[in-house]
C-alpha cells in the first residue's frame, strides 16, 4: 500500500500520535515540520517534509 504524498492534519497527528493542541504548541515554539496552507484554508504536509523533519529529530537526539 502506497503512502499519500500530501497528508491532511488529522493524518499527520495520527501518525505522530500527537494531539492538535500539542502540535500547535510545538509549532508556536518554532518546531515541527513545514506546513502548506491551501487557498481554502486547509493544512497539508508533504510526506518528504515530514520524513526530513523526523530524520532531523533523530539526529538531534543522537548528537
């Protein structure tokens, strides 16, 4: 089964195991993956941006 290239916010939160409030607190601290806001106001994240952010988080833990 292929993974979607663009995730909706609820899909992102489910994958990270994080609540919406916790995610937005993290974003307010300047952390988190890059988001895309569509013209209709919906939020998306590219799979590649999420994967790159997760690798960065791993590297910070091992540094």
